[in-house]
């Protein structure tokens, strides 16, 4: 008998295509303040709450700037938010991954709840959800939670814990978490999710995902339903 009652999906790179646009917006935001960040290092912090990701990168590459001008974290973050809202509002190619919506529907038909969580702020997420018509109480999605709505972002379990409480799930062992970054996997583990799945469609490679020891690694959301049904 299937034991999964809730599937928590990441957004960018997991259910929504990301062709490096989030990393581009990060790099551009840093560049506006005369700071250069290597793309590979930026990709490594995808999945984190973006304020935390900015702080991690500054601490690694510009520690004196971070120490002397701590407000730069907020300033770069505000520029990043503006970049992402502009991008998601205007991108003509913005789309969900193939099978994402079909999977939502199929899981809902089986009585499984669907939630989205993200390292984005609510302002960025709402722009994205509106463009995809996933907003306004979309019948496929039970709850969306963003990193600025909890005390701690990933890898802390705050977002998943909030979803479990809001949706009346009796135990995290009945939750499956799926995401495209190592920090998504760490979040699922820290929340005690029954199944944690990495997907190679986004920021991190299979090798990077393997380092966090998910229960499964998939290349396509079509591979997720059998995992859920066989749980």
C-alpha cells in the first residue's frame, strides 16, 4: 500500500525549466556591485535561501567586503529579486517541465497532496506562479511555501515542517521530497521525509546529488510516480 501522503516539489530546475537563468540573475546582481562570481560556485548554492546563498558566496570570495559592508548582502539580494521578477514576468519560453502538471493531476487523483517549496522569496515565486497559471488556489497544488516565510531556509527543515502542519500530515515519514540540488536532499533528510529524491534536470549533476545520498536519483519526473506507488 502506498504510504506517501504528500509530495514536496522544488520549483526552478525541478518542476519549472531553468536554463541557467537563476544563476545568470545572481551573477548580474553581484556584477552591479563590482563583484565577480564564478558560475560553477553560484550553481553550487542554488537551492539555498537566496540571502544565505549570497552570504556564502561573499564569505568565500569577498570576505573583507562582507565584513566591512554587511549591507551588501541585502543590496545584492534586492537586485537579484528585481532581476528574477523581471525575467519571470517577460520570458516568453517560461514553462513547466514535461509531465509536471500531468504528474500533479495523477497524484491528486490518488489522494496525494502536492506542495511546492522554494529558495525564492514570495515576490519572485508569485510572479512565476502567475505566469504558469499555478496561482490563485490552483486545484493541482495544495500549498506553496517560500524561504522568506519561515525562520530558516534550506537545509533546515522549516519549510517542510510548516507544510506538514498546514496540510495535516501525521508524520514526515509520509512525505516525499524531490529537488534538483544537494541542499534539497539535505532539507528532506533533516525533515525526516520518508523518501528523498534528487532530479538531474536542474542545477546539480548526478555526481553532486549522489554526494548527499538521496534514496533515488531520477532524470525525469516521469520516473517519480513508480517510486511513489511502490513505497
